[in-house]
């Protein structure tokens, strides 16, 4: 299967009895045109396919309390211990909007180049489910808080760090909405267990237009969004903890023809699985259509063990959510410096300009600065930011060493990072601190040890133990001898020792 | 006046409480109360007594027995909304208005009966049976009623209270308490107030917190106040109004409680008479009373002008769409999972939900849920819900225009008739009745305006008839001032009830004086 972008979508497997062969599921058969446009017909003479991928991303807002109630937001607390009367939908309770959640959404909207709607509205979306106590979710269907933004993301062709492609995906909108509780189905006892700790937690739903064409692009876009959210602090965006959930909308069509029927793919638990799920679904749809079948407008779940998507039983037919304005929440009014009334209490309002002024450097800005200040390559800056804490580590080392950043980066990316990856460690857990590494690099720089000796010292440092590089060098007698006379003496000793031979 | 009596020690809170409780017991046949909280009430009375002895009462309401409609949450006390769905449901919190009353030292006697989930205009469609209008047993009514046959006794002749806050109205009317909370969505406080001969105030939407009031229509509901005189209503309003951070639909402005001036000069007033309120079905009696009232103002020097609220006739259908839509939404939470009735059906979540809701709701509630969901369907939303919202805007604008043209207060009838006998009332279904009975009160809820029923006179059948004043947004002071003047002019008679008379005469004087302020 052609890897990396620049190839053509083709069937890359033998036609089997059923759908795509299991062997395929484990592979990334991705191949989509970097330009995203029409692709010439392949060798097999079949008409090419254009995959279309859109994403709906739910990011849990990082806040102390929930979107409309005062109960705490915490991960992995005892079941039903973080539930207020409102969250349990006790009759007579009313929603009260959490200011921090609004600010988080505004920050995110600004970071994604959206227009912030100065007036947005809340609606009720009705459906019955055990994890939705009120029988409806409060969301923003008519007028969301932010619209019409964009997100630039990059990825490497051929996995080779040499060619970076940058693309943009349009952000349709960002809306505030409630998270649901969690329900666990216990089939053995024929019961459903409901935990409402998560019910009512604030979510930002970020809708990305179908501007992407493959798993790699989708993954890169989500990765960049994740970094942005984490930089802003508006969401911790850890997928494993359910703070970032991604649903993919996938369809295929021939160039020049209208878009095909799309399926929604859910239950994607990591960015890696996102790429797999999207690519699998694209292949599945192509296979289905080429063998004369049709693609159903359905919801499918990604099975990470098998690497396939399967139809979800729960969704039968189309749901009518009977949207209705939320009568207990007045329109959300935001202000900017121009529209702020003079006598308004600063505590009572959210000022978009005020938030804008205080936005931190976004990842793209950070990367550009790293490249500019340290002379490293752009692809290096991506890697630095992609690993939590690595950029800081790098900068700390640079501060403490005489070695040029352009050389330091090699040690960081090749030696440090690969070691950490091999041992499944985070930067925080690194046995070698930035101080120690800087020390070590100084020895190299001052030519006090050879590069061969350096590898030994490094190996020793990885073991931990708190020994400084200098101590290790002295211990193992790895010092580089610069003195000419001393060297001659050693050589002479060796030669003398072998005189007999 | 009873408050003064408490202060002066002529009667103690405990005595007062006990007398009221005893009256509640002897008027059980009215079925005005669903739950009587005897123990807690007596405890509250004791606490109040201690405060009076220290000379430190919390305010005018300290020690005053009150009742609360059973759709307000009361901590530790069953809150049922007269529905099987919430039978046995003990609220874990107090509604804001309940808390405010308790903070003022009021003594909560119990929870009053209503139409199930406040849906109805008779207080006849609840899980605990219908409420009987105390006036059914008054001398005034009995004298005027002609028995159809010898064998007929007063049992079958009793008249309804109106609704849906019938229990609260009956409780106040029969002297078991000095004030009661109701709710008003389409007239549910003013309607029973008119039929039971008490003052029923619907405040401006957004003035009083709805936190803890189990909602019918969130965009129209308000807590309502029922008392025996206008001054009392002002006092209760003063203790309840104001911004509540727990209710985002309450206005932020500071609210200043006020005392009502004794108006003597009405010459600066302009009273509007909306011609559309001469609705089909309006009894000639009430029409005449309305006319008399207008003359009363005119003769006292006020300007009385006929005005027009042209979209009045659409308010009932508009209400039907918006109300059922919100009901469908608000009732979605009743699934038996977290609280309330849960069916034994356990084949699946869906079947449990369905069975629970079928068992828990009466057919009025179920009917409205079905209608509401219909109107909210994607294909119907534009034609029904959105249209109704637009019509609502037109109705509200009618009032804006009229008030802008210089009208201070509107004067209208509250009901089309005096109270009908129960046996006759139930001949028509709930929906038909509601559509008929809400017609004069509903528009004020559409527009969010304050309105008040003031008892005006007795009908030919010896039953109370009231008139309604509708005021400008947040101008309760002006509205109540005019209402108080009118009340003084008409001198509505006190109900003559056997049960009330049986009480100790001396103490009864306080209650008979019909007011606590």
C-alpha cells in the first residue's frame, strides 16, 4: 500500500469473500493527494475516489465546577459523589451558567480564528437515555458561541522529518454543551449502572468541516487542536481520560460528483486509533461501492482490537431531537472594549478583548520562536512541542550548556527522546535531568571526552543514581587526554608491551 | 392586624398555630391540604414565640401561619404536585420563596392541593381528589341555592375552587392560614382567588425566584400570592421579591419592599378597559359588575378609557402550543430513575420509562406531553412553535402599546362566571375547561405582566366574583395601590362558615379581621 501523501487511493488488497481482509485492518493503507483535489486514475483503470473526512470533537472544559451547577469536576471520583440536585435533574432546579466555561470557549474560539458571537443562545436537545437525567441536554444549536474559524495543522510526508505539509481545516463552530453521565451495561445481571459524576460537566464541541481526506490529516488536526487546548488551559484534552472525544464523519465520492453518503464513526479512544478508524472506514466504503453495494447513513463504532468499524446497535433510525430554546437561560451576551457599558461591573461580564489580550503563545507561534531563536529545523520544533515538557527541557539544557542549540537538539531528539520512548517514560519521568544533560554536553563540548566515551557516560547516566557526568568520567577513566607527551608515553607503553610479538 | 396582636402578646404564635391546625382538621372535607406538617409547624411556632418573648421578632411575618402549594419544594416535607409520579417524594431542599418565608419566621402549616402538575383550571384533576370551595358551605351560598330535590344534600352541590392553585385559595379563604403561595402560568392563582373570594397576585415575571417551583411553563410560571387583603399581599411580596442567583431569569435590579399608601385621590389615574375582554361566555352578572367598577373609578375622578388589545383572541391557542411544548420538555425528567415513582417493569430501560410514565402521570399530563412533542417535531416546529412565539410577541406588544399611550392600569373581569358545581364542571374535559377559563387571565402570563384579582362582590348564587387589574412591568406598587383603593370601595363580605364560627370567639376576632398586616 502506498504510504504517505502524494499517492492515489486504490484498492490495495485482494478481494476477499467478505469485506476488507483482516490483514488490511492492521495496516495504514493511507494514500491521499496532498492537495486534496482530484486524483488521476490509477493503474487499475478504476475511477479514483476522493475521501471526505469531517470531525466532531468534544473537549471537556477544564474548570472547577460544572457548566450549569456547582458540583465539582474531577476524574475517577467514587460513583455519584459529584452530583448536585440540578445534575440529578431534581424537579424545580434551574441551570446557572459557569463563567469560567464561557471564558474557556471564548479563548478557544479566538485561538481558532473564529468570530465570537456576542449573543449566543442555549437550547434543549431531547432524547431518552439512562445517562441523561433530565431527558434533554442543554446545548447551543441555533446560535453557538463561536463560528467560522480555521485550524492549521502539519504532518510529515513519508514519516521522514524532511517534508512538512501544512494544511488548514475550517472550523464550522464551537458550542457550549453539557456532558452526559456514564452508563455501564451489566449484561450478566441484566442491569444498567448509572454514574452521574460526569453529567453536566462543560463541553466545547468543535466542529471541523469535511476538509480532510485521510486518517493522517485527521490525526494531525486533532493533535494540533489538543496542543492548542492544552496551551490555553481551556481543556486538558487527555483522550485516555475522556477529556477529548472525537467522532469522524466519513464519505467517499468520485471527483466531480456530489458527496457520497456519510457514516459517523464513534468510540475512537486515541489519536492513533483515529487515523486507523478513518482509513479503515474509507477503504470499507470504497470496497462496498466498488462491489455494487451502498453506504448506509449510519453510526459505526471503531473496534480497536480488530481495527475495524462495526455498525452500532443503539442507533435505530433517525432521531428527532425536538430542539427547543432553553427557557431558563437568557441569551448569553459577551462584550468587547467598544460595546462594554460604562457602569457595568467588571465581574459580571465577559470581555472578549480582555481575553484576547491575555492569550498565551499558541503552538504555531511557539514553534516559530523556537526555530528563530535556536536555529533548529521546523520539523524539530514539531517534535519538541508534540512531547509534553520536551520543549522546556530543551530550552533548559540550552541555557545551561555552551553547546550550540543546533547540536543540542540532536541529543535531545535522538538520544533522550528515543530512550524515553523505548522505556515508555514521559519527559517528567526522565532519569536524566536537564541539568545533568547540560553538564554532560559541556564535557563533550570542551572535548574532555571522546564521542565513544560519551556513549558510555550516557549509558551510566540513564541508570540514575545521581552521579554527575564528571564523576562517571573520573570513575571510568574516560577522560580525553590532550597532553601530547602523555599520549606518546601511553603509545610507547603499548608498543613496548607488544615488542615481543 | 394579627401581626400586631402577636407583637402585643394578645395571642401567641403557638396558640395561633394550634388554632389554625385545628381549623385545618375541621375543614378536612375541603381537601385543601395534601400534607399537614403539624410537628414542624408547631416547632416553628415555638421558635417564633421565643423570639417574641425576647422582643426580637424577625418581621411582620414572624409566627404567621402560611400554606404552600404542593408544587414548591419543601425540605423534609413531601412534595407531590398532586401526582402519582411524586407520591412520597421528600424534597431535599427548599424552594427559594419557601426559604424566604421561613427566614422571616413564617410557620409552614402544610402543602396545598392542586391540579396534577398545575395543569387545570378547577383543582379537580389531582391524585388526591378535588378541592372544594369553602363558599360551598357558607351561609351566603346555602341561602341562595335552591335544592333540586328533597333527597339532595349539600354533598353533591359543592362548587369548585377554580385552579390550579385551588388548595391554596381554599386554605386562605377558610381562615386556616393567613397567606398561601400558589403558582400562576395561565391564571392559576387569580382564577381560584376569584372563585374563593380572596386576593390573588401574579407578580411580574422575573421579580420572584422560581428556583424550587416545579415548572409547568418555564417562560410563563411565576409564584403567586394569595391573601385575604391587598395589604397582606404587599407584605408577602416584599419578603419574596428580588434577584436570586439560583434563578437566571430573575432581574438583577435591587427590589425595595414597600408599604401601600392609602390612596384618596384617583384623579391622576388612567384606567383602561380592554374591549376584547368582553369575551363570549362572560356572564351578564360579571359584565355588570365590571361596568359598575369602571363607573366607580370614573365617579371618583379617574380617567376611564376603552382600549384595544387586538390579539387577545389568539392567546389561548398560542398558549396551548407553547405550554404543551414546554410541558413535554419539562416532564422528560420523570423516568423513575433518580426519584419518584418507578414502575416494576424491568425488561429494558425503555419499557421501564414507558411504564413509569404511564403509571405516574394522569391523562391530562400525558395528553399535553404528546401534543407538545408533536409541536416540537422538526417538521412542525416552524409552523407551530415558532409561529406561536411570534404571536406571543404580538400579544405582548398589544400591552406595551396600551401602556405607552398613558394607561396606568387595566381593569378586566377575572373569570367568565362564578364557581360552577363540581358535577357540572367535570362534564367537560380538562382541556376544554382550561381553554374556557383561562381566557381572561392568560394574556398577562404571555406578556409577563403583573396582575391581581380583587374580590368584588357576591353573585346571585351567593358566590364570590372578582375583578382583575393588570399593571405595567415591575410596577407592582402602583398596581397594588389601585387594587387597595378598589378593595376599600367594595367592602367585600366576609365568608360565614360554620367551622370558623365554632372557634373560640375572642381569638377568632383576629382571624376574622382578615388580615395580618
